[in-house]
C-alpha cells in the first residue's frame, strides 16, 4: 500500500457488510479503515487516522464529525435515506454529502413482499405453533386481485408496484406528493392510477406500503386519522422510514380491530424502543418486525459500497457534476475558493421519494 493512499473512515457495521469492496479500494488509491459509528468516537478515529472522507450508515450525526473531517472531504451515506446527516452543517464545513441512489431498490422491494407475505400468511403464528408441538393451521389471504396502495411512488415504490402488479396480479394505486407524468409512470410500472390524495389512496386498499423519506413534512404522516380511513382488516407495511408512522396510533389500530396487521422494518427509534412501554408492538400477534434489514443483501451492500467510493473518487477529481450530491450548493462555495474549477456544474439533490 502506497504512502499516498487517501484514508477513508468507514463505520464498522458498514465495513463488515461489504468488506471485499472496501478492501479492494486500495487499488484505486483509497485506504479504508474500520471506525466506530458513534459520533464522538468516529470523529476521534477520523483525526487519529488522518481520514479525508467518511462512509457512514443510518446513525444521526449532529456536530463532532463535521469538525473532524477536512474541508472538501466527502461524508458518504451508505444507503439512500440521509436524514441522519445535517446537510446545512456539512455545507458550512465545506463537506460534500452523498448517498447511493439506484443501489437498493430490488433488495428493499423484495423485503417488502417478504414482510407482507409473512404477515398475511401468518407465518410467525405457524412457526410458534410447531415449536410448541401444536398442529394449528392459521388462515391467511391471497394477494392476487387485492388492492395495494404504494405511498411514495419513487424508485423503490415503483419497483414494489411492478412486483405487485406483474408478479402477484394486484391492483396498485400510487400516491405521490408532487405531480408526475402519471400516464408514463402507470404504463411503465404497473400502477392502475396515481393520486396526490393520501386519504383517497388508502381508503380502498387491502395493503398500504410506505416508501417516503423522513422529512418534517412526513413526520407522523400515518397517524390516527389516516389509519381510521383504511379498510378494516387492511395491512400496513413500512420499509421506508419509521418516523412516518405514529407508532402509538398504530398500536391502537392493531388492537382495536381497525387494521388486520402491520409488517415493519423501520421504527421511530432504532434499535426499537416503544415510545410508550404499554404500547409495545413486539407483543402483538398480528405484527411482523425486522431490524431495518431491507437493503441488507450481499448484492445491495456491494453496490452501495462501490457507489460511495465512486463518489469519493469523483470528488478527488473535481468531477462534482457526476456525484450523487445531496448539498450541491457546497460546490459553489468550494469553487469560490478554488477558481481553477470554475464552470463545473452540479446535479440537483436526488429525490428519495
């Protein structure tokens, strides 16, 4: 390994998911080192290793990391959702923030159906019965012919729609906050229709699947009022962001018979801790839970690692317009200090919806 290799701090959980990709980065002049994920410890590791860049998971970073990385460094999110990164603070520190769009749609979409099928076919109940020596055959329901509401018709939502309509024969209604080319999207991805009206989208659905980002506008989007509008016995699936769902209201809807069940991969607090100990979703028989593993496949992790490192390599080459920049305004700030890069363009921040 050459002495001139650029050091990249990679949080341990991320590094272990794609070790082969990070180890192989040496050939491209990058030396990836494992580092703690907690912010204070990560910041110290960045300074100790002389790291110019960092690749992080979904943890929230609020202060120390931005001071530890040098101006012009990349803070690369291993994944798509980037609510854990303070883009304004990063921009003030001259850091380039990126994510990895186009790398995990298949994995998250497949996990959506793994959760849904486990729920509607009562797999957890069947497993519990067999483990206890009982032979009980719980009755579920088929997906063919049922209506699925996809809330958030972005890249992942569209992939879910394709699988649902073309694989399971479901009728799919999309819900998107902003107007889109509805006819083209319906033809390409199998939506029967797309609306901007959330209440209308969920009203007749047998299953509602959430694929929206965590923003101030989506905080608690699925609360008591929306849950009350859902069809009795319907299932809610969330592989998007936990903050989108009011978990206390969901608990009530699951216990009072409003909903048939819920299948969740994401939570308001991760690791999961119920906001109200009396409303612990883990205790309910009609709930399927997984620990935020929607994108945790060998294939998706390899793609995310490669994309994160590509963004770092592009930054080093000054090719900002080719990066997956979340704070493109930072390039104007850096170029004002470095006139030789005048004329570089940049892309709009990717829309994770």
